[in-house]
C-alpha cells in the first residue's frame, strides 16, 4: 500500500475521523472541567550529622568529666536518611495525622481527617461510585469484609496497643495516596510532598506530617536511652531514700550513744557507718550514670532539621486540562484512522480476488489442512 492509498482511505472516511475526534475531544474537555483540582505543598528536611565521638555541645572535651565518672563515648548513628520515607508513611505517623483537625475547602467547619474521609458522599460521587467506578467500589467493599479489624498501629503512652477504628482505617487508606517522599542519596535531603483539594489544606497536612514525623524519628532514636533513663531515675530515687534512712538510723544511734564503750555498741556503730558509706558510694555512682544518660538523651534529640517549611502553593498541580484535551484528541484521531482502515479493508474484501485470498488463508490455517499436509 502506497502513501497515496493511505491518503485516499483517510480522505474517503474523513467524516468518521472528524466525528471520532470531536467526540473524544468533548469527553476530554468534560473530564478536564469536572475533575477536582489538586494542590501540592512541599517541605524539605535533612538529618543532622551525629557526633560519633560524643563531644559536649559547649565544646568541653569529654575527658574533663572523666574524674566525675561521666563517660561520653560514641553512639550509633541510628536511622539513616534512606529509612525516612518509610517512617513518614508509617502507620503511627499517618494515624496521628488523621486524628488532627483541619479546615477543608468543601466543609463548613473544621474537622478531623477521619470525619472528613467518612463523611457522606455527594450525589455526583454516589452516581460515579455505582456506575463508572463500580468495580473499584465492589473491590473496596469486599476488601473491608475480608480484612475485618485493622492491624495495630503502635502503642499509646501507657504501653497499650493503639488499634484504629474502622473509620480511622478508612482515613489511613485515603491519606496514603496524598503523601509521597523522596531522598537525595548524595545530600541526604528528603522532600515531602502532600497533595490535597486546596492550597491551605495541602499546607496544613504537610505541616502535620512534618511535626509527627519529627516526633516519631525522635522517639525511635531515643527509645533505648529513655528506657535506660527511666530505670536509672527510679533506682536513683530508691537509693536516695535508702541513704536518707541509713543516715537517719546512724544519727539516732549516735544521739543515744555518744560514747559507745561496749563492743556490741561499737560493732553496731561501725555497721551503720559502713551502710551509710555504701549507700553514699552507690548514690554517687547512680548520680553519675543519671547525668551521663541525660547528656546522651540530649545529644540524640535534634536529629531532623527543617530546611524548607511547607507553604500554600500558588498554582494547582492537577488536573492538567490542556494535556488532557490534547491526549483525548490524539486518541480520537488514532481511533478514527484505525476505524477508517478497518472499514476500507472489509469493503475491499468483497472483491472476488480478495475473497479467494481470504479462503486460501483460512484453509491454510485450519487444523484439517495441517493434518493433510503432515501426511505427505
């Protein structure tokens, strides 16, 4: 088939092609106008370099405190920047965000993201859910029925499992599509992108994600140190009370026996003094450990630095209406041209020569013909 034949087919079926292009262009314009606007707000954070040598913030060398029993040895670097996107999209962070209160552009009053995600859908959304989006609606219903109760999302401050409700689980699924993150391996800079239906809403969601992400990173990095600090503080308080009791018992004994002369009184005095000396030594050691643990906790606190805070975007990120209309028009043109060639092919197939060729092709492709050919 030459180029003239192709042009001839297109010219003969120009009406079909034009109609198909107009239909798909109209569909593209309709979708571009009815699609909800989306805005993307971004924030950038970087992980601070950790001091492996454990130097003091004021610049005092760690050896200056060695005489006090305080060791400032190096600590592990903890979370790496590559793990930050996983922490950002963890269930703990998302659950904390959906429980925050925001102002939504299509809501009359501020509400939590849980209430917003589970609000009754409008008439248009209901029609779309049970017509065009019916397969996805049925899939969501079936998935909810099979999954049952959602999995735990972490623990509360008292150590109890934090299990989201069914409404919170729906909100978690909804907000997962709105957050994304990428890390520059060279600089360790992480970019957080949050997409929402309004510029203020996108900015507020990004701020909430940023705050809860920083808190979660701090909790992960200081979890072991905080547990050790709580243990040392409890033990320090116990030893302090024991020291006070031992000192009080020794003071009472000395008041009653200012000049002990008998051997039993001297032995009791020595025993009480040894108890006080032991409690004082233990008290001093725990005090050093308490100071060291507090310094370690303080050194691990600032691990995330906000380089660029989220602000309301000036322009929308979606939908790209011009691109949608162009793609729909191009698809209509391709579909119309394909229909023109198919129509020309079937019209030419009415010729006797074409019919004979089609009959021969059918005979060669039939299984009976293959069996006959294999017998020769």
